[in-house]
């Protein structure tokens, strides 16, 4: 038993404190570069679009707004259907941006920040985090309360550590 415990102890992965500190510093730097006022506007946009959510089944409204490297803003709300397809707000905002051809103009990693408004303290779900990774190797992720106030700022790398993404397939 003791031997197995030490074997597994050596295999447990957890973020290193220096990696977490590097992400904290990265988020702070990106917030300064993007500008807090711009992030507040992004949060309000996410709050406002949440009111349009089609949430007939879950009764759980979500709004999201992404800020692109071109300084464009795309918003989306959850749009449910009877089979619960992934009509998540983040997914809607990202697909709206992609449908304009932004990835052809700005490159695959066009998302600088995303603000997400939901009930409680939830951020993007796993599906939406993976979708963000497709178009941002890292980005600022804002959790916004229903009043439109930024409650928490994080990074995609912090929320999705050790992620499998486009770079694993040689995609830049």
C-alpha cells in the first residue's frame, strides 16, 4: 500500500505556484492593455444580450460578449432547443464572429477577452472553454454578475489547464 501511494503521489498533476503567478500577471497585463473601461463595456454588453436568451427548457439565461484582436465585439445568448444542442452564449458569440470571416483577417487566435453573465458564479462550461481554445491560445475571461459588474477575471489557461488544442495538431 505504501509503495503504491508514493507511486501515485509522484504522478499527480497540479499547477505549479509559479505558473499560477505567471497567469495572474498575464491577466493583469492584458487588463491594462485592453483597458478596464473596454472590459466594463464588454460586461454590460454580455448582461444586455442575456435578456434575449431563449431558455425554454433550462430557464437558465446566459449572455456572452467577446472582444476580438480587431477591437470588434460579438455577443450571444443561449438559444436552447428540445434536444439541448450546444446553443451556449459563448458558442453563439464565437460563431457570429467566425461567420464574418474574422479568422481569415486576424488569424485563428482572434479572441482577446470574453465576458460571461449567468446566474450565480458560473463561468464558461467545459464545452465553451474548449471552443474558446480553438480561437484563443489564451484570453481574459470575465465572470460578470446579472447586474453587469465584473466579479472575477481569469485566463483561459487557468480555467483549462493541460488542454488539448490546435497546437497539438501542428496548427498555429
